[in-house]
């Protein structure tokens, strides 16, 4: 067991965890933030567990919780400030960028970093940026629409 | 109550952002894996490494000693303590061999992944540790893998109590007696003998399916007083409830099944009643503690979601003018073990055979189907239930005919579309309403085929190979009792309870259990439009058998047809009561039709000064039920059931453009265009989304995904590295257009949509690939179609 | 997976066959072999500790022999269990023929792997199995061609007086290396894949 | 699934500390964790059950890209950094080609060049690319001794490298000769998947624009990263024309053993070697000429 200190969504957590605990289980079960999801076994391909580690999108099932000791994690619960949704969240709602919503938190966490790095992406770049997030409902069309619209909104300063 | 700025009609057909979204984009969704109960234990299954083996012994002693372990359940215990899953509530009314099976394997394992034991521990990591300690002694048996070879008299049997591996067989044409069928077959043979053109191909479609992102999960809770509560990822909680009661021998009133409001996709995979649920519920009752099982992706890909898996040897007879005359099909489905409650693996190919004729006016048909047991996971329903393979066959065969007689495949399709509905297909399927030609012409009006042919020729001259492909599909719009009772031994009607509270808020309760289709939003639009209130003033509850009316489930596109209609019917009953009371209060004689529900008010249209707020009249009837019209009592709640007299359909047509690179066979779908008859649209944004998702599932199934068993029956594709789903970068943009005909049989003119939608995709795709490569005369009769396969064909044709 | 090959060993046929039946030699030739035990005159178990790169596993195998025709041929079937990892099954046929003073050893193996072992095994199974089979023969060849009285030979002689393997040797059977080498190869191949 | 029990987790702050921790364990019982994108798969599927995980994240000297006499890339440098590294010149541009298409964004944000090379998974890109570029692998042992292993000697076979259990890979050095260009491309069934086949090529041109030195390697074949000297030889003197490249790729096809699996059969892999070879050659020659 190791005691770790992780800042999640600007809140500090200090917990004692087994060395083998996955970061995603720490987030979901120790911290009760169940917006981060799990949809594959060991392969780490689906991207539903994507969170940001120090501002970068990573798969929280592919890391041990102890590795996050001393780092800052942002999960989907930390995107909106209060009741104010980010432009990306708003765009997902406005453009029907989600159906069952299971993959959505991971996509939001990946795309919000993506748009910081690439504020004016082409559709091709958006689609390439989404490769690490599998979605089964939407056929990706509305997701691409939403990311494109959010980019435009953010460029306008929204 | 917020007022609707527009008139009430605006809610119908509006691209209203979804009510569901706020919680889902902020991480507040509550899926089954997010539900935690005090003292909850974690279950992990031990599964067979062998496809077919006798269980010599299952030694759980070491596992029981492992840290954190509370119990280990084996097949022997399930057999002695519970009934089998072969219960009447789970059995179709179709003559088939229904294997008797239990929550866990007994005596032998019948496929790679068959559950052998379940370990229950306080911690999920410890449960996995302990599962490794269960020692199973297997004695291997010869495997049955090839469905055709499985019919040989000396083939080993998957179920030894059965005489052979033939699970189900049926002829779908020619009538009820052998004599009639023989006569029909002879007539069809006569047509084939004299036809100008005959096409015969063996169309093989691999095992693939729809794979929702959320796997299965079951959380069972037991209380001595209240009985069993099961949170289950299910599309049909009411059926599950009866099944739990019957199998575990618990009085049905002591079983409550809750499909969590948020479910991460279903697509048919969550429609069956599964054995794992029984074991979890049994363990929970035995231990008196909550037990949760969250399926791993590995288990999911090993056990469920495998559909398609058919070989259809299809013959088509046509005239040289391009009239389709007759079809003859010999279908084979590789069902696996046939052990999945409600569907038993064969109901899908059964319906697939029924739906084979598609939208064409065949003069005659002779089709049959054999469903054969093998040592593979049982076929599980997947969107495009059973007819992904049969439609692939027909849509490809139609193109082959067209090419043989030198006709544009799109012209040949149009020429043979059923011109007027209603119509009954050669397999006896009833097509209630719609206008196929209108849908088709809408598609073609956007395609500019002559322009494309020019572009194609120019591109070809530069060594660039473009192709266009077409397909279409008649899909069920919900399934009527007429078909549901024989097929699944369950009703087809839709049911909805609508309750108006004293504050004028409308609560809608439905027994179906959605998994992302946007029920909350679309139902709120219907209710808002009907009552002239805001969608925000509606609260939709689904999936809880404790609070909702009996419903057959979110299956077969029942939302837009059956559930929506039941909601509308219930709302109308309440409108009747509200206007009756209001007329009485206003001292006028007026019928419901003379009142308008608009902007949060109920207005007497002949004298708009006579009006009352929706909330006020609700409060008056619920809270102050005095001085009511004679015969009325207080309260505003009703449950309505909807059933159309006949089954209903929707219809779609697709066109796609592809580019193929000769040197590698690699191809790209450049454009995908659709034309849809979905009846009156409630929310076009949601319908668009359904179509996008369905088409991409179809493409991903056709190109990337494949469940592979090796020659030992080992399932070789049990993770997303090996079972490849399409990524965003692999898929095209999709343009959905509408050419709808309101459905005359539903109160709102709506149709159920989206379920069968992937089925037109593989035909259209492969037709486009073949079209691109016409100079080389290649044909595609098997899926998946991958670059390597296409390149081999090009190589064989001397193109490279 | 199927493997088929012919190997030339610098020793006369009789000696090769004996060596193939000498568990002590085999134990040394099989990389990572920890123990060999006879459970009956034609059944053996072995434990092999396998390691490839960062991955390590201990593998328990059992082998049965049939159609023994010294010093010409035999067939063998074996099964190895890697615990939760799955299993490997092996069927092999070996035939020896004279080649001057040397011996040509023809072998064909069909191996099937199951459980997670096979699922994650992918395409490098064959290659790794071939590689390990090659290593085995290199070592076997080295051992068998050692001059009499050398260390390995002495060890083999010593062990014939002990229990399990000795019985096997006396019974004139014992190429259980086949099952083990092939099963181990498969296990390693599996391990070699993520 | 979840990893088997782990007894200890260490996050050394220096290289010396890192190798010292490993010395305390039997071979295989302690494992280095770089980006973890392969190791975690192996641990979660329980194929690797280390007693101790030694996390290299805190060792600053393992990170970063510098250009001095050649190109120096720290072992813990992530794909995302390599993908965007402007300081990587034409000679080693194949590194960027590969890093941009490894896995997905999330993987590229974690995965490292050193981790990938040390894991040496059979179908990964970085071993083939570092082999194709002729990287020098710098290793440090517990006694503080360093040694340099050439790429050709570093990769031994699937999952095996010349690195011993008690050594840590500190960095890789690539030479950046003038008039030299490299490129890498792979094909997988879905976008950015593990390669069914990948081709890496590095060419140096003489004053006349003809190939005076070449290196070529493949990914995706069962042998793992594989250098193909027959192809290199055949490329000498080439001006980058399709015909000359075709001849070289034919030599490659003849020299290597392709396999059949569920993604592609052997013939198709050979064809991919030919077509990818053309694309890669076009880019590598253009880069060598300073055109790209």
C-alpha cells in the first residue's frame, strides 16, 4: 500500500491505495468520480477512460494510481465551472454529439486538449484526433460536427 | 411552467437538444457500474478455455481460501438450486430444439468462454486473483465448428441429448403443407427454367455484431421482506423479471428489475435474458448481500454480440428487360450453442429469412433456412436482426443481374420496387404503408448518375477507380404482436403511463429501457406538443418494473411506432378528461376537439376568452376533485396500450461512392447519401444520428470486424486489438435526407426507425466496389471485404 | 501451428535414439527445464521455467508416447498447462534415418494453443516455436556429440540410478522434450505478445 | 482486468537510484515503467507480474531532444514530443513520421521511444525506425558503467533486446548526415493501428543525386523489426525513380519472410512492402534533396 496525493479537478485527495490499483479505479472508486468509464479489458484501446494528466489526455486504465502521485488530474466532472458548460460541452449538446454517452466523457477530455493544441482543425484532423476514442452509437458524424463547431466558437472567444 | 413561444406543433419535428445530454456531458450519468450498494460484493466468472470438453472436476478449494473470497458457485450448485433457463417465458412459439442449460455449465462446456464457476469476493481485484485459483479438469471432446459438416450423421453433437445438430428448419414460401410447398417449388423451378437470366451465388457473411461501448452489468440486491431487486443492463426488464422469478423460484411480485436510466448502448445485445444474470441473482439471495458483476470486454467479445454468421445460396431469375421474377434461397445459420434466453440464436436468422425479399416485387419465391448447432458462442441479436446477411445477398444479386443484362443497377431496382402499398412479400411479410418510389426518386435526384458516370470514366482514364453503389431496405417499424407472439412468445403492443401532477408537470412511465436513443427527448417533444407545454415540464421514467407498465422492451424500432403511440394515446385520454372537466367548469358543452392546448393553456377555440392554465386545471382535478362533471372522479393518470392492426415498416435507400486503389486494394468511402421514409419525424437531429450510427456499424461490420474461431474452436478475437472497430478516421461523412410518408396506422404518423438500418449497407458498399472495378469483372460474395481480399481478386483478374 | 523439419545430428542413429530417450540429456537440452518426472512408463510431467525478455512463466506439461519403434520412430502427444494463461497441445512424429556416421532426424509437429495463450499469440507463434526448437537441437547436438566421460555424460549416467527419469530411460522411451519444447515455445510466443 | 499483486512501487529521482533498485531484485521481478503503454497491457492481462514497478518519470536526464554532433533523444521522450520536434532534420524525419501515427493521441501523450524500443513488441514501429536509422543505444548499468549498442545489435527478437535486467537505456543517438533523408510509413487495417507492414528507409545522396548509402527496415513481420540489407544494396546508385525503387523493393520481398494472419496474407504483405516502399522512397529522396 502506498499513500498518494493527487489533485483531481482542483481538489486534493490523499489516499492509501494498493500499488496495483489502476488510476481509473482510483478516480471512480476511491474518489467517486464515475464520469470516467471503462470499456475494454487490458488493451487500452477504447478511450472511454480518458482523463487529463497535467493537462494532457491520457488513458487512465493504462496507468497505476501510484504513478499519478503528485500530479493533477482533470476528469469530465472538472470541465464545467459550476453550471457553466465549456463550449465543447455545449457543442456536443447542440449537435447531438452523443447518444448513449458512455464514450462521451473520454472524447470530451481528449478533444478539449486537442482544441487547445489545434484551435482551427480540419475535419480530417478532428477525425484523426478521435482515433483513440471508440464510439458505437453516433457513427462519429455529429461528434465531428460538434468539435468543429466548438472550435469555431472558441476562436470567436466563446 | 415555461411557456412555449411557438405554437404547439413546433415541438414535433424540431431539432431539440436532448434532455439526456446535460448529465452525460458532465459525468453525472449513472450506468450500472456506477451504482454501489452497502456491503456490495464483486463477482468474476471462470470460463472455459476449451470449445468442447467434459467437465471432469471443478476444484474451488484454493479459491475459497484466497483473501477476500466469500463464495464460489459452480454449475452443480446452479443445477440443484435453480431451474434451467428453458422456461416458457423465454421460449419462442417456434418448433426448434431448445437446449436445457443452467446459469453455469454442467457436465460439459460447449464453447470457448462457457461460464464454469463464479467467484465472489469483497474486492474486485481479489476476485480476479481467486478466479485464477479455480482448477478445472477438462476432458476434451471433438469440436463441431462447420455448420454444414455438423449435419453429417456421424458428426459429434453439441447437445448430446438431441438426435442431431439441426436446431431449426423452415420453408418460408409456398404455404403450410408439404404438398403446397412442393407445388410452389415446382412453379419456381419452372420460372428458373424459362428465365432469360439466372444468377446463382453462395453469399457468406461472417460473425460480427454491434458491440455497445458499455458491457453487460448486473447488480443484485436481496431483502427478506422485499425480495430481489436487480439492476440489469437490459433492453427488456419486464421479461427479465418474469424469468428471474421462474428460474429462481421467487414469487414474481418479489422481483423488481431496474434497467439503469443510463445504458451505454444496447443494439440488441442487451435484449436477451442471460445466464450470468441468474448466477449473480442466485448468489445475492444465497449470501443475502448485494453482488455486482461487470462484464469485461474480453468476456463480452467471447460470449455475446456475435451475429450475422450465415451462408445464403441464392438464385435469382430475371427477364432480359430487368424484371425480377423469382428468388430461391437455401439459408444456413451457424447458431453456436443456441443457449440464449428469448432468442436461442435462431430467431434472428428466422426473421432474416422472412425479410429477404426486401422491397422488390418477386413473382415467386422458394426459400428455406436451416439453423445448426456448433461449439461457438450463441448468436446474439444485433441491430439489423438476422437480415444483414440475407439483405447483403439480395442486394448483391440484384446488381449482378443488372450487370448481366447491361442495365444500371439503380434502374433495375427502381423498376422492381413495390409500386404501391400495402403489399405482402413472397415470404408473407406485410408492408403496411409508404412510397418506395418516392424514397428512391429522392435519392436519385441527388445523385446525378450520368454526371457520375462521366466523372468515373474520366477518372478511370487517369488510373483512378471510382464506383457508385446502391442498396435499399424495408425495415420493421416495431414488431406487432402478430409477429412477436409466435416469434418470441411476447406481446408487441406499446404501453405508457402518463401522470400529471398538481403542478402541471407530466410524468411518463414506460416499460421499455433505452440505451442512448433519446427516448426522454422524443417523448418529451410528443407530450409537449400534445399538451402545449414545454418539453422541460416532462419527466420520463423507463426501465423500472416497479414503476412502469408492462412493455416488451426497447427492441425492433418500437420507440417511434409503439411507445410513442402509446404515450400519445395516454395523453389524449387525459386531454379528454381535462377538457371534459374544463367545459363543465366553464359551463359550456364542448368536445375535446374544440379546445386547443397551447402555450401552457387550454383554450376554448370558439371563444378564446374561455381558457385556463394547464397547471391550474391539473391542480383542480388532482387536488380539488369536487363539483366534477357527473361520472368523473379526480386524478390525472392513465395507462394506454397501443397496437396497430398489422405490422408496420419504414424504408430507406442508400447510395455511396468509393475509390479503390488498384495497387493495394485499399479503398475509401468518399460519400454516403441516404433517402429515408421514417414517417413523421419527431426530432430530425436524433433520427439523423440513428442513421449515421447504423450506417457506420454496417460499414465497420462489413470491413473491419470479424469474430474468428480457429480450427480448435478457440475464439481468437476477444479484445479491441483483434476485434477491430472503425475509428472516426476510417469513416465517411454521411448525408441523410428524407422522403417520408406519414404512417397511417399511428396516431402521430410516426414510424419506428433505426433498428434494421445497417442491413442495406454491406450490399451498397460492395456494389460500389464492384462498380469501381467493372473493367476487371470482379465479384464480391463474401464478407468481410478487406483491402487484402480485394487485392487478391484484382490480382486474380489480372488487374495488378 | 505446424512445424516440419529435418536435422542432421553428428552421432549414429542408435545413440541419437538413446539420447532422445535419456531424460537427463533432454533435461539439459530443454531451455529452462526444471524437472522431469515419469508418472507411468509412457507418461511424463515436466516443469519448465520460461523467460523471454521481461516476461517469465512456469509451465507444467504432460506427455504420452506411442508407436515406439526403436531406433526408428515414435509419436508423442502432450499437453501443457499454463494456469490461467491457457494450454498447449502437441502432437509430434519423429523418424530417424542413417546418414553415414550421422543421423537425419525428421520431425513434424502439430501444436494447438488455447485460452488466452492462443488469443494473444498471433502470428509470431510459429517463429518463436521454430527458434526454440532450433535452440533445443543445437544444445541436443552439442550434448550428444560430447566425448564419453564428459560432464553431461556423467550427469546422465548418474541420473539413471535415480528415480523418475531413470525409469523412463530404462523403458526405452522418453522424448518428452517434444511436448515440452513445443508447448514451451508456444507459451513463450504468447508471452512475447503484449 | 487488473494487475496481479505488486509489492512495491518506486519512483527514483536519478539514474543511479533506478539501477540500484533493480539490483535488489531477481531478474524479472522488478520492471521499469516508462510510458507504460505496453507494460500496462502486459500487467493487466497478467502476463507480466512484477513484484516491483520502477517508474522512470522523475528522472529528468532521460527526457528531451537535443542536437549536438548528432540527434540525441532521451529514452523517456514521448511520441508527442518527437512528432512535433522541429529540431529533427531530414536525415531522421522517419522518427516524426512514425511518432505521429503511433496508436492515438492518448498513447502518444504517454508512450516513449525508449519504452517502445526496450519492450520491442513484434509489431511496433519504433524498433523498426531506430533500426532503419541506425541509432546508437546508450545503456547505463548499476556500476555506473555506460555502453553503446548499435541498433543492429540491440534488437534480438520479439520482446528481447541487448539491454540486461540491470541496465537502463538512457538515450539514443542518431547521426544527421547532410544530403540524407529518411521516411517511414505503415499500413494497418484501421487508422494508426499496429502495422500489418511498415517500411522505413534512409538514403544519402551524392552530388549527382544518386543514392550513396541506404538503410532499410521493416515492421509488422513475425521477426519483429528487421533490417533488409538486400534492399539497401539494391538501392545504391538509385536516383529515386520508381523503376529503381521497384527493383530495390523486389529485392526486399525476396529477402524477407512474410506471414499470413487474420489481417493479411503473405502475398498482400509483400505487395504492401512494394507500395509502401515507393511512398517512403519518394519522401526520403525528396527530404535528402532538401525538397521536403
